[in-house]
């Protein structure tokens, strides 16, 4: 079994690519979704987030996503501390999830910042999903109902697509024009060849 990371900056469409992989019959672990779930269920994470951000990090409904997100994208040092808190817990959760799929040819782990955290070394390969800036801006403004300024702030807090491309030869352009299914099929054939 090969463990393949799927990554890409905000608005790149990595989740869209993962949904196609699921339709093809592959199993995908969604790191961001699991991180949110764990931030709401793991007492140690809750305690530490309240210490780092303040009691407002949680409301009666759970994680105050809007507040935490705004703090994350405006304070690089805080973002690093929170990543150091959350990522090991998510990594262990992924390892536990992975045990169920011993007979699979591939399993996939969708995560936004594999290269930035150095965790890309834990995968057999990483596929980068990318898109032109104007498309990313449009997608995030529509999806999150936020201003272009807010989206640019988030984009600038992550590595550029060009930086990420230096770390993997496997890329998918998700611009709404190129057929993604064909590109996925090509990459899966390449990834089937022994490394």
C-alpha cells in the first residue's frame, strides 16, 4: 500500500480532487476536517488553545472557528505554536485510521500544509493541486463570503505553488479548463510504478 499526500493552498481545489478519488473507489483522510473534530473533542487541545488564544477560543457550540482562523492567519508565531499542538494529534489519528486499509493499493491524506510542516517526508509521494491566483480568490470569496483582502492574507500565509512544486513532481492544475480525471489517472499510473 502506498500512502499519498494531497496538498495545495487555500482555494486550490484539493478537496474537489479528493472527492473524485473517492468516486474512483479510493479512501481519503481529510486532515482539516479531522483537526476541527479533534479540536472540539480533545480536552488537552481545548485547554491549550484557551491558554494560547483566550477563553473566547470556544463558545457554547464548540470551537470559535472565525476567531481562531483570524488569529492563525495574522500571527505567524501563534500559528506555529498551534500547528505544533494540533499536528501530532492529527498525525496519530491518521495512523490509527490507516490501519483499516492494509489491502488498498493507495490511500490518500488531504492536508493543506504538508511541505510547510515537513510532514511530506512521511508519504510515499505527494500530489500538489494548484490553481491560478484569480481563480483561488474567486473560489474563497464565494465559499467563505469574505473580502479579497482577507483571502490574500490567508494565501500569503502559505507557501506559494511554485515553492511547493520544488518538492514534488506530481501536480494537478485545477483551473476548471483542464480535465482533472484524466490527470488523476495519469498520476495514479505513475504512482503504481515501484519507486
